[in-house]
């Protein structure tokens, strides 16, 4: 499966992305996790130390590799190849954390994230390779925007998950993300509720999300919060959290099968 996870900052999308990645890896699946959020902390959520996380260089900053594959040095302009070879990028650039293969995308800062430039072309080529040509479980931890997904690759995402809290602003973000995702060809857009305290919170989400189906919820957990505050992976800290991940994973598999 190819799963993209988005949501407002602070709603817990990285916690969900890391939890699902660790869960699938524990079950024997080969998992690639992509940190596509500029506020990158997926490595720590997976179980890396802060020092290890800092050492995971974003693909967008690998100027030598980008120049080697596109023929143009980032930031210098000029002609460059539009179909760079990225087939070995995972093996060459990824780090292993908690049984999961991790890469950071980074952002294209020179000229804007949507620029026609060598680094932007390299990232798009890699994303297309990941979603179309590779057969691992791929989990993308994204920001609320979806600039890393273009029309040529979005249709290969099996399911787009929006993490929401039981608040009106969070629900509004989910609806906006659904519109953006469907505009570029993502067929399955679902929601996962986080920090859900009781049945009234769950009922609020089901009633408010409209056409975005709620496929699971994660209850508030002091153990998960403590792990987040301490810079540790929350995976395995709380059996209730693990059980919720199991149910969500099963629901996502069912959604993907139905697509």
C-alpha cells in the first residue's frame, strides 16, 4: 500500500505515520517511510535519537547527487534532465530506524516549492519512482499541503489519510485537504481521529466530516504524550494506542482493497 498522511500541525499525523510504519514492519512488511513535512520529526517518532535524526540529510539538500542525476547544480539554473535516474536513491540515501527505511524529502527553497528546477525535478522523479515502481509499503508523512504529489503520481496513492482532532478547525482542514487531493486524482480520502476522549468526540467527528469517512480513532494517552515530550518513539508505550493502530491498519487495508 501507498499511504499519504496529512493534517494540521500538532494533530498527531507524525505519531500516526510512525506508528503505522512500525506496526507494518513488525508484521514482516518492508516499509519505506517518507518525511515530507518541513517540520521534520518522523525519525524521532520512529525511534531514532536526535543525533541520528539530524544526520538524515534531506534529498532536496543533496546537491552533488542532484547535479549528478539531472546535470544541473541546484541554485545555478541552466538545462537539466527531466527524467533523472533515481532507482538507487533508497539504497544510497535512506537510514534504517525501528525496522523501517526512512528518507527525508526536504523542501525546494530556491525559487519556490513549485519551481521548474533541478532539485524539484529530482524530488518529483523520486516520488514517482516510490509510488509507481517500488512494491514496499510506503507511508508519507506530509504537511497540510500536497505539493510533493503531482497529477502524475497522486493516482498511485492508495489512500490519503487526514488526521483530525475533534475541533471545528481541524475538520475544516480535512475538508480542504480532501478537495486538494481529489483535484489531483487521489480517489480514497479518509480521516483518523486523534486525541479522542469519549464517544461524544467520535460522534462529533462522524457528524462533521461529511463526505470524508472516519476509519478509526486514537484515544488520548498520557504515555504517548510523555514519549513525544521526551523525544522518544510512542510506539509500544501504550497497549491501547497499539490496539487503535491495529484497527486503523485493518480499516485502511479494507479501504485500499475497495479502491
